[in-house]
């Protein structure tokens, strides 16, 4: 009986491993100087068609960009950005993608699949953006939403909702700005102007949130 149970357990583990396979991110477009570093390897120039496995670090230079494809998700790596591919998993039930933003910013388009669960996360040292079927631009602090509604949640429980075509950010003192209208075409290149606009709009309606400096902000994109 013990041998039978062990055999069944082994089969279940092997079946789960087959169903949840690690996939790669594909480079579909590059402009300028783009390099990547495979786990334990040196840096090499990127080219369209390259398959990047889990653990790869991507780096873009000045005025350089890269577009990656992971399943139905598209990730645009903006200039002067360093991004790590933390987890790339595909299964019969859906996919799970986790990226770590070391510096710079990314723009993502996550397309939901009928009957499948899509988990897409971009982490930074101070925040985590969790996405399910939406579009956004994110640099770890500043958030610009293209489609859908974003729930911005802090560890203390404060919540702000950022809708399509709106911008919000977390200031140095821990306050979360009131969302303001902003064009996605403008992008986060105009952060200073967007921050000034948000501060002006928030002057009559602002909430200061004391944050633990070691905690992370959690952005839930619904």
C-alpha cells in the first residue's frame, strides 16, 4: 500500500510539473543599445527573436527600448532601465509572470484569456504592481493607467482608485496623490509636470499616510 501511495504521489508531482512549465520571454523588437545577461553568464547584445529564460536581466541604454512578449502579455522596457525576469510559468489554467524593476520604467499590456488565470507582477524596491487584464506604465513609484481601474493600496490600508487615463504617485513623505487626468501618449516622461498637477489638485483633498520605510506599497490592478 505504501508503495502504491508513493507511486501515485510521484505521478501527481510529475503531472503538475508537466502542466506548469517554465517558459521564456521573446524579444520581438529592439531600438538602440539593448543587452541581456543570462543566469551566471556575461552580458550580450539583444536581437529580435532571442528567447530569455527565467533569471535573465535586461538592460537598455540611453534612447533605447526593447519589447518583450510573454504569452499574451507585452512588455516595453523603456530607456535606461534594468529589469530582471523573476518567474515565467505557463500552465493549463493560466500563466504567472513576475518581473523585478531594478531601475527605470516599463509599460505593460496584459490581455486576459477566457477561462484562464493571468497573474502579472512588476516589483520594485518599494512597490508591487499586480495586473490582470489592463495596461499601465510604472516606475516603482509613479503610476499611469491606460485601461481598466487600478486599486492603489498601502500597507496601512489606505485605498485610492486610479482609472483609465489617470496618473497617481506616492510622495517622499508617504502621501498618495489624488489621481489626475493624464494622456498615456505623454507617458511618464512628464513626471514633474504630472506631479505638480497632482499636488495642486490634492491641496484641498489629500491624505497623508505614515509608512513603514521597510514596507512595500501594493498596487492591485483590477
